[in-house]
């Protein structure tokens, strides 16, 4: 597996983990590749290492037929981190106050022009 393929797999897995979803890593073996399972373990190991900051391993790498499978789940985030993310969303330029004092989230095309 090429480095770019691994980076793409890790990037997609990171998106799912950040969305609080589980990720199943699968490496399929064809033909004589079954004679060298260490290569699959290296690939899964690199992916797990890259994602270790935001995930934990539910199931270690194991074979199911010709597939090497591992499961990752997102780490539980602290309440402070969640609150900081909510504050960032509220304070973002996409949130505008209307005349009634209520916050209104506008899509990017309808944002009010910046006053200078």
C-alpha cells in the first residue's frame, strides 16, 4: 500500500471519528499475499498510530477469512472541549444578531456585508 493511499484512509477515518462514529479498518489479501500477513499488520499499525490521538482500539487486528480487521472508536472528549467547540460555533462570523436580539445562522451566500 502506497503512502498516499494510507494518508487518504487515515484522513477519511479521522473525519468519521471526529463525527463521533466508529471506524472499521480492513486490509484484504489476495492470492499469495496470505503468505505475508506481516504487511497487513504494518498497514493497520500505521493507521492506528496516526489516529491514536483521537481514537482508541476496540478490537485489535485479527483475521476473518482473507481480511485483516481492526475496530476503532472515538475517545470520549472532555466536557470543556465540547463547550469550547460550541463557543467557537456561536462566535463564528456565520452567526449574526438580528434586530430582535436573536442569533441567526446565515448560509455563506447570505452573509451580511462587513461594516468598516
